[in-house]
């Protein structure tokens, strides 16, 4: 993990397209602004994990059970 120290209104750039700016520093929290192209998804970690779980569940629900598949194939 790469660790940066930034103050309010300072930023860092990821690649050529993503800029992360520290907007506010409060007690126990930091407000971060992210500027990125629309084709790049930006999510909080817990939302990203929920999306991954839902995608995995959806993909698995499309795979028929082996006994059903054998009946279909005759």
C-alpha cells in the first residue's frame, strides 16, 4: 500500500485521469473528492463488495444443476 500525507485542499493524481482531493478533515473522518472519467466506476469499499457478491450470486443462479442439465441433454 502506498501511503500519502495530504492537507486540506491538496490532491494526488492516479494515472492521467483520476484526481483525489482532500476537501475537509474532521474529527474521525476525512471528506475526499474524486474527479474521474465517467467510464471509471468509483464506489465506497462496502458498496463495491456488495456489488461483487450480487454479481457472483447472479452468475451462479444461471448455472443449472447437473441432474437438470443431464435431463435436458437426454
